[in-house]
C-alpha cells in the first residue's frame, strides 16, 4: 500500500453544482500518477460513463457500477436499486478493509443515503471500520451532517450557471 503509513483522509464533494465526480476523479488521477491503487464505485449510475472507459487505460485503476441508468424514485425505490446499492456497499466494505486500495471513491453515495438506498448507519460504520491508511472520497448532493462532521475535507460545489438551463442537453465526454 502506497499510503499505508499515513492517516487515510475522508474527503467529501457535495453541493448543487456540476463537478463533484469530476473533482473526485481528478484526485484519483493524481493518486494513480503516484502509483496508488484506486477503486471507484458508482452508486446510482449504470451508464458506461467516460471514467469507466478510461479506467481500462490506467494501471491499478478500477471502476465498478452499483446502480442502473434510470432515475430513482426517492419515495418508492425499486428493489433492483436497493439490491445494487447493497452490493456496492458490500464491495466498498471489502475494499476499505482489504488493504488492496489506497484510494476508494464512493461516487454519489451521499445521494444513495439521501434516497434511503443505503442506511446512514451503514455508511458511518463503513467509515469507522476502514483500514487506517485508506483514503476515501464520497461524492454527491445532500451530504449528511454527520458525514460532513467526520470528514477531513469538504468542498461544496455551487452552481452559478449551467448549460442545462439554456436547453443544452447532456453531452458525451462532458456529462457522461
């Protein structure tokens, strides 16, 4: 493990603006450049995003999907969404305790907690039981105050202007 002797950091990217996952992936690219072993688990995302495709070109960089390419009904989540979130959490637990990774990104996990796909208590337990040297990034809107309190770093991304409001749709290489 590259970062094994240091305290692993808990970093959070949250807020209403665009760029939370992008910021986390920038951190992952930096870590990979220093030989860190990186795992990204995409909660609530099932599409083959660009990061999934790019991971094939980077050594020791892995991206897993733990969601479907559909919007989740917060009040009545589909059983498949609950199952995929549980699988993602099981994989995260394994990754954070195995010593196999230096950086684990739990992409959109804040939203999965907010949508009740993952119990907050499970996320708190996951963080509290991780190996000491593993760095963790959690992304997504609606970061719970308990996660913010535990974090070593929190960045809130604020939307000032977004091309969606001008009617410009999602583009390959920009949003996915």
